[in-house]
C-alpha cells in the first residue's frame, strides 16, 4: 500500500499571496538554489495555482498543498491544511488593496 502512486504525490508548504476567486488561491513556494558558475546561493520562488475547496485560506496564511489531478487549466494542487494563520492586519490590508485595484479596472 505504501508504494501506491497516491502516496508519491508532492506535498509542499508555502504562503498564500493572492485570493483570486471562489475556491482559488495563489501560493508562493520559496526555495534556494546554487548558481552553477558562481556557486552563490540564490533565492527563487514558484507560484502555484491551488484549489481551496472550503475557502479557508486567506492572504498571508502558511498552507500545505498536495499535488492532484488537473482541476482546471492551471490548477494542479489542492490545499490539505492551513498550518499557520496570518496576522489579521496583514490579511485585511492585502485584501483591501486587491479590492481597490479591482475597482479601478
């Protein structure tokens, strides 16, 4: 049972950077990589489109995501759990700036 394909799914931890629409969020996954020529450590990030079935994640939360079947054109991950909640002030400010930007368009 342990060697089933279901147990080999990627599980990543990242921060919610955007709440796009209903049941959809963007999660940023930071990682470090060594430069091939200069051998300096470089900070990189991956941005994933993630399915959030219960709409529990808010901007600034740390979440655990798991690889899953394709849900839409871009969404290939889903939220398994919210590890750490964002401070209320940070989440409210980011949500307000997103709303004002959408209102200007």
